């Protein structure tokens, strides 16, 4: 594979808050290791006056200049008109984007009833998101990654990204297994577990296997385990064919994305395109 074929852009959603600054810090952490370019992405309402647009671009350009001085990473500004729930994913899907890094304030107020904004943005994207809630530590490592494994086929889709992180950041992958007594479900869990082990071994990535104590709230157990091992990242997929009821009653990934431990979460949709930067770990 030629280096210039690899997606080399990280998009950072930007809304001029300290949470956006956390997202940028995290993106720079990745970009420094991977030699990627960063793009600050801001959304405005349709018909925003030109003078307002210019002021926003100037403020964002100043942020990019400061980021370059501190990190040496090229940072560019993108301002688009549209909706938060479609503009980010549309841009990422149509451009040379490897990852989107987005800050979130968690689930507050009415979001508890109608779902987090973060999950609604992610659900329209072909590009993986990393969602952050707090300022990243200064370490360039992503040492411990939690990879929940259940009986769903989507487990295999997120494995490429576990390998991608493990290879590039020398991470240990913690395979966190869903406990089941049903023989058919147990077989499916073990198939997913063995598939993951096979490719982790092939790529020389350190891993450990852990089993959840409870199956009634696997998302909650995943968060508690991640907090216990001081995890740097949790990797999940979204619910396939997510509906309003999933938003209202809480899909598992919604709880994990807004986790109280404020651990960053990499989240992707089922059947996303395989990025050239990650898929070769599974498919050569």
C-alpha cells in the first residue's frame, strides 16, 4: 500500500468551548504519532451573515496557528452551513477523513429523554468517531484499550480499529467478554472472541481476556471495568438500525459514550467503510 493512499486527516468538531479544546488536544495527540493533518470543523446556521463567518474563521485560524506552534501539526479551518446531525458526517464521508474527534458534555436535561447529541451525530457517519469529555493526559500513549465482546457480528467490524490503535500506540487490548449461559449465544461470543484473538496475535498485539460478572447491564459493567484498569479508550459500535426508542431508553453505546468516568470512546456504525489506514490489518 502506498502511503499517500492512507486517509491522513482528523476532523475535530469545534464550537468554541473548552470541550472542543479537549477534543483538539486529543486529536493532536493522535496526529503527532500518525503524522496526520487536523481540520477544525464548525457548523453555522443557514444564512449566517458574512461578517460573522469571517470572525469565526479568524478565531479558528488563531487556534490552528497556536496548535501548530505547540505541536508542529498542520491545522486547517472548515466552516459549513447546516445541521449538527448531518453536516459533520456528510463532510467526513465525502472527504479524506480517517477519524472524527468530538467533545461532548455528556447526557444532560432533555438529552436523557431524547438521546445524546453525540450519538445522533455519530449514527449518520461512515467514519469512526472518538468522543472525549475531559482534557487528555500529556502522555502520547494509549496504553489500555477496552474491547467489549458480545454475541453480535458487529464485533468483527470494530476489530480493525483495535488493531490500528494497538499497532500504532503500543496498546494492550483488554477483551471484555459478555457472560452468557445460553449455549447458542455462548458459541457466538466465543466465535467473536477467537476471531479477535487470532488477528491480535497475527499483528503482535498484547491482549488480556476478562469476563464480566453480570450480563444484565453489560454497558455499565464495561464502564466499571474500564475505570478499574484506568483505560485510555473504549471501542464500541452503535446499535444496528438504531431507532427513536433506542435513543429514549438508552442504547448501550449511549451509556458508554457518556460514561461517568469520562474515558474517551471510539465509536463506529455497523457496516462502515473500511478505511485504508486500518483495514489492511485484517485484510492485508
